[in-house]
């Protein structure tokens, strides 16, 4: 169970890091939105286009991660719950048949 807990904690940290990265990317994009106003001519338009593409690609990346199950902390929590439940069911089944079993050479 220690390995599962460690995997779950690692998945949770990964999820937290992804949230931090998303927040930092949002801050970067917000900072970039003011830059085109300071640039003269077509450079401002080009920069605006690049910033919009960056934002769009990052959104696509985050959507892909979400669609493909990269929320490891949540997934590992489900695995841990299934493990605990199956262990409890197996233990209960063992207790239920305990009186029915007999020694092999009896």
C-alpha cells in the first residue's frame, strides 16, 4: 500500500504543478497583452498574433491532457479506493468461509 500511496501523492503533486503552470501561463499571457500597444506599426500586430497563437496552443495542450486522463492524482485515488474495497471484500470472504475450511490431511 505504501507504493500506491506514493504514486497517489506523486500524481497529486503533478496535478498541483500543472495548475501552477496554468496560472503562470495565464499571467504571462496577461503581461503579453499590453506589449502590442507599445510597439509601432506591424510589429504590434505580429506580436498580437503570436501571443494569440501561444494562448490557443497552450489551451489545446491543457485540453489534450485533460481528455487523456492526465489527472493522475484523481486516477490514483480511484485505484486506491478500489484496492481498499477489494481487500475488505476478500477479508470478509475469508472470515465467512473460515468455519467451512478444514485441514488438507484431516
